[in-house]
C-alpha cells in the first residue's frame, strides 16, 4: 500500500535546515513528501509558517492550524535595525522622535526587533513616529500610533531603502539586509555596528533566541493523519542534524567560510550545546517573549499561551 502524501510548501527551501528535506536527503517516515514553494496554507499540508502570521491568525481565532516545535529559521534581529547616518541616532533611545518605518506591523522580524527595543532598551514607543506602508496604519496599542507611508512602485525593501538613503525617513526595521547596507553606502548604517556583540549580550541577558518560522500543519491533515506531526518533527530534527554536519562534520561541505566550525564553537560557548533545539522545553523563554511582544504590540488582544499553538504529542515527544 502506498504511503499517503504530504505536501510541504517551503517559504525558504534553500536554507540549510530545510535543504535536506527539499533535496531528498531526509524523508518523512510513513509519508511521501511532495515539495513545493509556499503559495498559501490552503494549497499545502505543512509549511514553515511565519511566527508573526501565526500570532495574527491565532489572535483573531482564525487559526485552523497546529504547530510542532520545529524552528528552521532563527535570527537575532538587532542587526536588522537600519538608520540614516545623518539622523543623529547613536543609541536605541535616539529613535524617540524619529520617523521609523516597519514593513508590516505583524512582520515577524519587526516583532522581535521592536520587542527588544521596547522591553530591553526601554524605548518609549509613544514618542516614535511609526510609519507603515499601505493602508493598515492605526493605533496598535496604548500610546502607539502608526501613520501610513505611501510608496511608489517597486519592491518594498528597495523603496524604503531609497527613502532612508535620502533621509526622508530616519530608520527602517526590516526582515532582510537593505540594499544600501549590502553595498556599503555610507549614508546608511546599522544601529548597532558591532551587532554580533550586541546580540550576544542580548541573549546572555534575556535567554531569547528569536524564532522566525514555526513548522505548522493544517488541522484537517492532522485529523486525517494523527501520526503526521510527530513524523514531521522527527524528519525535521534529522534535517537539522544534517545541516549541522555539513558545517561541523568530518568532511564539511561549507568551504567558503574557512572557520565555520570555529564559529559554531563560539556560538555554542555563548548559547549552549543545544542552542537549536526542536522542542518546547528548551525554548520557553523565546516562546514566552513572542507571546508578550505580540500582545504589547497590539497584534493579539490578550497574551496567548504558547502551549495552545502546539500539537500535544509533539510537545512531549522525547529528543532535541
């Protein structure tokens, strides 16, 4: 009898933690995996969901999804706060009174960077002139007002970058590195030039390692195949281990960074041996932080219980 098919729609098929599933190195026990790019949850069975998107749908009670503790994309987001070099912004508090654009209010990267600014750096959000592209500009919480930012044609990151370079806005909180930063335009810089040290200090102080994506399944698929969440969890753990082995194994595949294995040693020295755990127990601080940030930023009407997002058996399933 043929295995049932699982349609996995990847937002980021090329990143190292997902690639072993995409290229067939890792399979899902009991299922045939059909891999495609993400085109919307209605078209697939399982995907690497935006954590901010999950907060939005859960907060609206429009959430026919069940997640498993698999986090293939994690990035510290202090490195993604960009400022105009002439705007007089030398520290996070200097953002007060400035024109700061975000890509979308529930964008995951923006939640993490704004959460750190609000909670760790004590920036007064009522004094920031928040700007949001599109028509979804409104009050997102006590004292937090957002003005619409009318953009011309083109990619959002490129258009916002142009405004930042010209000084029409003072800062951008983005999900990706802005083009001007990549080409080392002196008119734009990161808020934290030594962002690695800043992010390491943030982790040491908070224990928060931001999660960008959470692997999730449609509830209808889980109802039909109750074993799917744990099967996908185990496969994703194997894929992550392959990704680590490709850097740290006996014959590493990453050769363009000569000291990649040494960099992993450095990261483990700061964050612990199991800093990329696919379980709940080792990620409680981070999950709690997202629940708190999403509520304080007005994305959810109350602070959610992170446990309500996850498949119960996957949460208790042993392993890292």
